[in-house]
C-alpha cells in the first residue's frame, strides 16, 4: 500500500475533500476501523463469556468488578485523549492507545483471579478510551463534514459486525475447554492482539496528518477532579443494584462524586481555553443541544437495548450465540440508515433532520416493542427491532458530525470526545437504572404470572402431564407462595434453570420476564422521545466543505500572513530613508527627540 501524504508532501488533492482521494481515505479507514472494531468487539465478547470466566476464576460474586474497572478507565480517559489530540496531534496518540489496549488484552489472558482480571481490565480500558474518540476525530481531520457523512456506513458496519460477532465468538471461546493448549475463555482477550497489530501497521504506514502544535497548560486539576467525580459515580452505577441505591456505601459515592463534579467545574472555569472540556463550548447552542441529546440517547439506547438479548435467551430459549444472531434485524436497520443518511447528506449537505426523525422513530419502536409478550412471534419482535435500528442509525454518527462541524477546527478533538463521553455516561446510567428497574419488578411479575397460571398448572400436575424432576418438584412445591421458594429466588441469578423446567412451569417465568422487560422498553421509548424534543431546539446546520486539518492550516496561513503584513507595515514606518540627512525616520526619528544620537553628541561635547 502506498503511503498517503498530505498535499504539502506532494499528494494530489482529492475531489472528495480537497486533500485526500476516496481511495486514500478508504485505505486510512481500514486501519482506523480496525482500532474501533477492537473496542466495539471487546464489549460484546467479554459480556458473553464473563460468567464462564468468573466460574473458572472462582469469582462469580465479584464478576461485575471486571466490567466496572474497564468502564471507569475508558470513560475517564475519553475527554483526556480528545484534548491531548488537539494539542499534540492524534496519530501518535492513537498508536499509543492501540498499544496499551493490546498490552492490556494480552495481560488479561494471564489473569489468575477476578481481582487480577479487574486490574488488568482497567489497564485495557486506558487504551480503549482513545479508540472511539480518536478515530472519529481523525476522520474529522481528513474529511469535510459534508463528505464525512458518506463514510457513516463503514462505522455502522463496525458496530453491526461486533454486535453479532461478539456474542458468537464469546460463546464459542467460552464453550471450549482448550484451544491450542490455552483455556478457551482466554482467547476472548488474545484475539485482540493480532487485530491490534494489524491496525498499528496500517495506521503507521498510511496515516500522515498535518498538525500545528500549540503550547498550552495541561489541565491536571481538571483531570484529577474528573477522576474523583466519575470513579464513585460509575462504581455505584454498576454496583448500586447489589448494594442498594440508598445504602451507606451508595450515599458515600454520591457525596464524593458531587464534590468531584463541583471541583471539575471550578477547575474548568479557571483553565478557560486550556480546560479539558472548555465550558465555553456549551454556550454554542448546537453543541449544548447535541451533548444534551447524547446523554439522553445514550441512556435510552444502551439501557433499553440491553434487555433485548436477554429477552431472546430467557423467553425464547436462545443461546448467547443465537441471541446475537437474532439481533441482526436491528443491525441491518442501523447499517441501512447509516449508509442512506450518509449518501443523502453528501449530496445535499442536509443533516439536521436525521437525528430528529431518528430519535422519534427509535422512541416509537421501543414503545411498540413494549407490547411484546412471552407468546409474541419472533417475526413481530424482529420487525420492531428493524425499525429500532433504522432510528438509532440516524442518531449516532450524524450527532457526532454536527458537533464536530459546530466548533472551530482546532477543537474537533474536544468536541468529539465530549459528545462520546456524555453518550457513554448516559449509557452507563441508563443500563444501571433500567437493569435495576428490570430486577426490582421481576419478582412481583413472576408471582402474578404464577397466580394467573396456577389453576392450569395444578390441573396438568394432577393429570400427570408434568414429569418429576428436582426443578419441577421445587416449582410445584412453591406454588403455595410463588416468588419466595428456592427456585424462584435462584432463577433471578441463573436464568438457565428455566430451560430445565417443563414448558408449563417455565411459561409463567417467561411471562414475568417479558412483563418486566416491557416496562423497561416503555421507559426507554419515553426517554428517547425526550431526546426528540431536545433535538427540535437544534438551530439550522450548514456543513463545512473543507476538512478540519485543511481549515486549521488555512487559519495558520492567514495568521502568518496577517503577522507578516503587520510587520511589513510597521517596518514601512521605520525603514524609509531621510532625503536630507540620510537618517531613518519614523519611530527612530521620534526616538531622536527623546534622547541624543551620535551626531548630537558630536556637536555637543558634554
């Protein structure tokens, strides 16, 4: 592959951007998307295999810490990567992020306990925080906002592939005792190594960005305050359901997090333009609307979508692998919407309407899916998921492009990382709240379902239609007080028990799960409609036709030209020769009246 160079190095400007041709951009994208694929795949593949990993490491009760540690470090570093990329250039930072992620992934495969795995996942997260943010910012550097939308389909493909391949690969690796002499689940992390190395090679060889380094103060206080704010808040978001949202530990986390937020705001106000997230960007209406919508969309999207694979597994008895494949309609919808939006925007320059309509469509689709029951046909469920994907596909990349377009080219990294950061934050909160809602209502819903089904179950049992087994007998024994027997309690921790029950006994459990999931989807749909209302406040958007790096370079050239013109103008007042005495005039002549010159001293011996 030929090395891609900037126009200053001799490349022919491309018709697509004025800087790179379409073929060159695709070559660069191949490396960038491999890096993004690493982070996207890791989230889904680990989530599928985590129960097997926890069983092997004897740490089932603390398995959530492996996820929490990764979440904390990847979220905290997202705005830091964005700011450092603006100051010192993105290519080296991106290579650093991939390298850290590779090292962390390889190290995770050697973990001997859940605590070790949690610590190594934190290291892995330090690299992951830069992958999404820097990829989107680099694309902003090399492609104009209007043409950038055309490449949305490639990003949607990454998310789509990872969301399907992750559960399939996770189930495959976790289900093998050994692969090439290595425990099967350890390949969940080792698979990142060759992909990461390929990304390093492609990016190193093909990506050459023009960057004008500018010196600025490092916002250390802001970074530390952000850590103080997010660590306890993200921890309680992940652990609050187990601790209790009003427990002393949770209340302590709230208090420390609140102090951290106040400290962060004070630090950012003090640092002004050098802040990690400059507060002045929120004075731009477009940025404020997009970031506010990103939080809401993230909460609704990640929170509500989390329950769909569980619905497939618990209600329809699908394995994790099959549940991943059953998500294909939503994936197809996301890809279709992403490609269609990109092509339309590239031709017309219009983009504002898509996140508005997309949030409305996604909200309506979630509300429609909330009417799904345990007996609903999979075809109907998948139809709803298709429309949900069509809505989400119009929200994700367009919002990023709009916020990148709204800020000066020099701050595209800060804008990208801020939107990504707040979307992740919203997603984390949404997942925590919706899962808490799911499990807090599950017991009562199962109890009500069994009360309704009790006459039919007793009739089937009397007729000998329910075979004897340990699980079946426990369910039948618990019918006098459904929801409080041993099997009723354990099913909330291990849903695979439902698959070992007779169909007649399993159905009320499935009804209870579907009722709780319907409530989650209804809440998610309502929240997505709030995002729709917020996005209506977005002002008209006019996309730039130049890339960020080209615009930044033009600004530098204008600044240099202005400085040179000012210097020349000042010199014109200093340099003219005096026709009478042959001495400089202007400022130097004015200086002669302020103090004696050599000729004055010669005439005045004093």
